[in-house]
């Protein structure tokens, strides 16, 4: 279970970096379709909370 949580944490971290890169690229180019960075960050925060909950269940 902890290995799966670790893999999920790494994936979320990579997604956070991707969102930052896409948001920066979208603001630099008006031709880019853009990314709803606020919605993406909200979704990633939700995943972070889920990971924290899973860790709490594992410890408890």
C-alpha cells in the first residue's frame, strides 16, 4: 500500500510541474489553447488530500 501511495505522490508531483509549465506556456503565447490552471491546481490539491487521508488510514 505504501508503495502505491509513493507512486501516486510522484505522479501528482509530476502533474503539478506539468500544470505549471503549461500555464506558463499558455500565458506566453496567445495562440495556445491554454490550461485552466486554477481548476488543475484545485484537482491536484484534492489528490494531495486523498494521499494524506490514505496515509492516515495506513498509520491508524
